[in-house]
C-alpha cells in the first residue's frame, strides 16, 4: 500500500543505520514489525497472574481423546 508521510530526516537516517536497511520502506517495515512484536510480548506479560493455566493438561487431553475414540 502506498502511503505518504512526513518523517524527520534525522530519524529516518538513524533508522536506516540501526536497521541496516537498504531502503526507507524496508527500514520502516522493520521498525513497525519490531514495535508490534514488542507490544505483543508486553501484552502477554501483562496477563501474568490473570490466567489460570492447568499444568496437568496432558491428563485432560488423554481423557478427551478416549472420549473421542469411544464415539467412532
């Protein structure tokens, strides 16, 4: 998608150096991907203590498989 934006030249030049990108588009796409990855990690970390994960999931899975195989 073509988009026109105004970005400070110093920021773009620094981004090009830090990402070792060959083009501005590549540098911006890299920066966006890195930002989104960072936010996804932050979202997962924020769930710490809020979700109860059953540590013995294998027992439940075996039970479900037995029930499934019993219906064949």
